[in-house]
C-alpha cells in the first residue's frame, strides 16, 4: 500500500522485524495516551490531543524515527544524546532495543503540555 490512511495500514506495510518494532512502539504510545486521536500526517503515524500533534513516528531502512516536536526532545536531551538526531527527530537504530520507557516519558511530557 503506497498511501496508508490509518496507523494499522502503515505498520502492515512493513516487513517482519520492522513491523514488529513499529507495532510495539505504537502500543507503547497508545497505552500512554489511549484517548488521543490517531492519524497519518506528513506520511507518518501521528497521535494528537486537542487537534495538536503529541508525537509522530515512522519506519525507515535502518531505524525508527520519533518526532516529539516542538520541544519533547529538548526536555530529554541527555537521555537522547546517545542516538542520532536531527532537528526535531531522533533515530532508534534497528540493531538496538527500543527505549520504551523513554518513549513513554516523552509521550507523557508532550501530552501534559497539550492537556
């Protein structure tokens, strides 16, 4: 599927390990903010509260990208410093475990800003 319209379709478009990792990340975020609106924005799975994005994520060739803009990354600067980062993004490489506790805390931080 070239243009998924739901997060489930997005995750299903990946193969094997990538699909599993994306599903675990999705479940982690969903458990933290179960009432958030889900959508695909900018081609990425997105969770929103009050129509504002809390967090985006996406699968790439060698990593999963997490986007907690505008300042979710700055708040967790020290813990994220061991990962490759761009402006507003962090890359969790496929050859390392996902930092699920950190993802939970980033998600909660962003959700609290929007609640």
